[in-house]
C-alpha cells in the first residue's frame, strides 16, 4: 500500500522517530509545488513531521519550529522546503507582508503549521494532514486530502 493510501487510512506512531520516518517516506510521494497544511493541537508532532519531510528532501540543516521567525527555508537536494508557522498570524492577509511568494521557487513544498489561522490563504489544492495524540500517548496521522 502506498504511503498516501496508508495515511488516508490513518497511521499511529509510537515515537518521534516513527513520525519522522513516515514524513520522510511521504516526501518522495509529494507532487512538486505543494502546500501541506498540518492540523493539530500544540505538541502533536507537527514540527517533528516537518523534520522528517526535510530529511526526505535531503535538507542537511536542523529543523526547529519557526514560531517567532514565522517561516524558515530549508534547501534540499530535490526541492526547497518552506516551513511556515502561522500560530502568531491573525489572517491570510498578513502573508503578503512576509513576501513568502518570493521563496516559493519550483520545486518547493510549503509545510504550514496552524493553517486554520490563515485558512483563506491556503490554496484549495493543498493537502491536509491531521495530527493527534491518543489516550495512550501514541501519535496519529491522517491525510484528509
């Protein structure tokens, strides 16, 4: 079964390493120039997931949450990963002032944490990934689109 089919069915991971491995695998399956909206509460593993994407794209630099810088760029061997944390934004209108479009050079993947904060800016063709935590502290990943 493909990684996309597995994610649509839902995957449960027991560690950060497993979550990163799933993201690493997904990186190879993502189409070019994709927006990946990462939904979930604080602490569900959104940044951990982006770390796996970065590894899958061949990005050598460490990935941390860009909460205060809003976004970071990670150059990989296959594409550029743009990691956006919209937590501190109030609306999609604020994206324009960030000049983010200047960094979306094909091929790219834009991974957005807290996409609901800028929902009107997220393109309709974006892929949405829901992350969660079960009662027994396992992490869940489910691709919605």
